[in-house]
């Protein structure tokens, strides 16, 4: 019974194939006005309205599926674009950081060349921590005794004087900034000979005060204040002469000594790369530093003049 059914189905399939071939041959062989062409036109006339109606009815469904497909594709593209944006943002941040560090190091190179601090051995360092208080009085750097950094070594960046080394460890050091309450820098205005002591201004973390200048010392707003290359006490750092520190903003002449308000040149809130001026044993800065430590401290009575302050200087 099963074999008969299979043979019957095969015979019907062969018959249909043969009939299709005959109809196709007749259709393509007859004229356009023939019966088969007329039957086709009639069939299309009946089917076309149904097909158009079905197309209109199914259009919202097709649109829905198309919208879903477009949405999924758009989300995929959005995710890819977000990943690309994140990658580009990371690259941009890295490039900006590298450019900034390069610019600071280049500024340090130009500063070294201009100051001729060849007697010192500059050590580049990165700031790894800052004082949490609003004064930003200290920073921590990633170079220490193993790199030759010692207490009282001058610290600069491309803009000018940053401060001095206050404490050292094997692989790091703490730097007191020029705005720290413990700091005092022997400085002068421009190329003048009058030397004063530059200290943080009480009540203003962004200002310095150059004090104990002679009454006849010339001082005008806008002039630059630089290190004098001298010390006023054995605890001072022997900064090389001519390091820029700040600019004069105003002058006070209310006492026997003239004092000058000074705005620091270095933006101490954003210091990232610094340079420590280290002095190897036997060099001129090292020998002079030892000499300063061996000398008695200047007497406070009577007021030290610029010439007394400069008597242990390295460059006038």
C-alpha cells in the first residue's frame, strides 16, 4: 500500500512538471493576444486588488520590523561610537598630559640655560602629593636621597622658583613652597643691589611680601623679583642668583624700611613637574652651603643691610 502511494505521488509530480513545461512552451510561443496571455491578464486583474490590500495591511508590520531592525543597528553603532569616543578621549588626555610635561621640561631647560646653573646637578621630579590645606604650602615629589636630593636644595620649574626641599627619604622628598609660613628667600628687585627677605604675606596665600628693603630702594609695580644668590640665616637655601620669583604689585613705605607686595610667578596650585637643583660633594654650591652653616647667624639688632646679606652670596 505504501509503495502504491509513493508511485502515485511521483506520477502526479511528473505529470505536473510535464504540464508546466507544455504551458510555458505554449505561453512563450503564442501571440500576446492568445488565450494563455488573456488568462494571465484576467488572473492579475483578480489578484492585484488582493495583493495591494495585503500590502497596505501588512505595511505597518513591515515598518515595525524595519524600525526594530534600524533601532538595533543604531544602538550597535552608538555603542561602537561611544567606545571610539572613550578611546579618543583617553588618547587626548594622555597626549595633553605628555604635551604639558614636555612643555614644562622644555621651560626648565631654557631656565637652566638662562641662569647658567651648571654648578648644580638638576634632577627632574614629578609631584605625587599636595598639601590638603587651602595654602598648598607643601608638595611631595618622587625623587629623594637616592637621586642626590638633600634638604635645602632649591626647587624650580619653568616659570621660576617653587621652593626648597624640607625633608627627604630614599625615593621621595617633601618640598616647602614659597608660600609656606616657614619660608624666607633673599631676593631683590630686577638688577638692583638692595636685598630684602621675601616671605608669605599673612592672610593671603597668593601673595608674598619683600621686606627690609632700604627706604631709597627703587621699586615699581610690574618689576620682577629674583633671588639674590645670598642667605640671611644658616637655615636658608643658597638659591642661585637670578631665579624669577614674582612681580611687584604695590609698594609700602609706612616704616623705616620699604616693603613690596609680590605676586608669585609660579602657579603653585597646578605644579606637576619640578626640578631639584642638587649639589654634589666638592662643587661650589656644596662648599658655599657648608661655609654658610659654619658662619654665625646674622645679628638681628640694628637691621641687616643688603651688603651684609650678600656677604656669603655666590653671584652678587
